[in-house]
C-alpha cells in the first residue's frame, strides 16, 4: 500500500496546499486582482472613501486619538480635491487581511472550476470524476460558499446578527463596537480557506495538483453515498457552524462585560462552556478521526481531566444550575427556560435577554442542545458519538484503531477496499 502523507497541523494552518496550488498554476496575479477588487469595494461600501468636490490642497494626517473606539487609532486621514479617505487602524487591517484571504480563495475556486469543466485526457473518466465529486461532503461545499458570502460587508453584518442572538446581546451593540465585524470576517474567511485546503489535499488527483495526497482520490471516489453519509455530513455542518458562532460569542460578550473585572463564574462560562465545547465541535467537524483518537487516549492516565472538563461543560449547558451560580455568570438551558417562564431568580432563572421568539429557540437548539449534547456524549461514549458521522465505530481501545480508519469517523477496516489508501492521515477531510 502506498504511503499516505501524515497530518501536518502547521501545513494546514498556514494553507500550504493553497499557496502551492496558486504558485504551480502561476496565478499570483489572480490573487492580487481579487484581493484588490475586494479592498476597493470595501473602501467604498464601508464609507472609508467619500467622493466630492473639496476646495484646498492635499492633506495627510495621522489621527492618534478621539471619541471613537480605541481600536480605530492610530488612523490615517487623507483629504484631496476629489474626496476624503479615512483609514481607521483595525478596520483597515481587517480589510487587508480579509482581502488577501478572498484573493486566494476566489483564485483557487476559479482555477478549480476551470479544471473541472475543461476536458483532459490525463484526468479520470467521467464516471470516476462524478463519483469523486459526489464524495465532496456538504460541509466542504457549504464552507467554500460561506467563505465567498461572508467576504462582503452585508453578509458579515448578517453573521454578526447570528452571534448577537447566540450571545444574548444585540446586533446594534456589536456593530457599534465595529471591531467585531472585522474579527467575524477574518474568522469566517479563514475557516473557508481551511475547507479549501482540505479540498485540495484530498482531491488533488482530480484537480491536477502535484501533491502526494492525490493517491487518496480513488479511495474517496469509491465511498458509498447513502443516507447515513448525508446525515453525518449535515451533522458536521451543524457542529461547525454552531461551534464557530458559539466561540465568537465570547468576544461579543466582552463588549458589555469587562473581562478584567469579571468573576470566576463568567470565566467558567467563557472558557469551559464556550471555548472548550465549541472547540470540540469545530475539531470534530473538521478532523473527526483525530479528535476521536484524542478522546480515547484521554480516557487513560491524567487525560481523564480533559474528558471531565468536556463532560462538565456539556452537562452544565443542558441541566439546571443551582443558585448562586447563574448570578455569577454560569449559563444553562434549563435556567433560561425558567427565566422565560417567569420563575424567580431564587430558582436560578436566567433572563434570555433581547433575543426572543424563533431566534431564541434556534439558539437553544444549536448552541445548548446540539453542542452541549455532543460534548456530553463525546466525553461519556466517544465511540457512539462519532458513529453519528455515518460510519460504523471501531473498538473503544485506542490500540485497535488502525491507520486505515476513515476521516469521516471510526470505521471498520474491513469496509475499505484492499488497494484503496485511506485519507485519514491527511487533514481529516473525507
């Protein structure tokens, strides 16, 4: 069996395959074009450039402080005869970073579209290509689309509304603290680029990339697309989306609660109930087999502490938390239900805040039931929890986990074709 590249977290986080793909395709000009297009659009749509007939000469000044948020300074103010250009510090930095990400993402998407539509004698046959494309999970396709959508200011503003609902604050408050809009765009574009990175690694053979990971293409195309596979893909989408939003709500809450003066209850909510639970969901959605193995190894030795933290974080989101913990900042679904029902604070009731109606029910379903339930299940029975991704589980003994298990989750080794190398050791992508 041919050797398969090992999982390289540094290569993943630095988008090594995307950069190599653009370099091999001699498409750096496309990165610059799409990046500049995004930056120019942001300058005008974001109101950073205002055209008009202004008397006087050119002036260039650095603004070191003012009444706006501290994240806007130092800023540049350029006044010319044709208009005014204002460049607040963090807004400009976020615009450039997102512009670079959009440049790479759109260039890669454009090149992949051309290679898929252009006939090639060296490429696999039509039926094989169709089978391989069918192996692209809904999580990847949705993320690539999401990256393009969230690159625009309007879509990012809508996304901030989702975070506002998840955090219990208002979208107006987050938009007043406009640094959050930049953070949201950077995170979402980066997540989309991670999806593209995994797309290139796993399907390198179909896309013509010259990486060793192209050996895994045949194995990907031979998988059976059934109902469990689709349900597992939908679960990964839900975990990834809810996890990203849930992780970002910590920064949203910091717009109303000063973290430097917050008590232990709020820090428990932010670290254990938010970041730990959200980190598990994001990791399980992107790298299910790797996370599954870590959870199994954590059940031995001192690793039980990590499983205990996951269990406490998940259960505390689901069950009732007694007073005075809710007043100290600890959150819980059942306590919010009591608050909505008008129960007294002596029962531990938590007021849901400005979020109400259908949005509140969605928040409970995705952020509390889904994330809290998955964290609890993964801590207690990881074998059963990860089998929800659509494949039969392996033994709960870490020594039995063979290198040939698939990245969609634990899977019986016998179900793999004899000559089909696994993609498990790649970036956890199917």
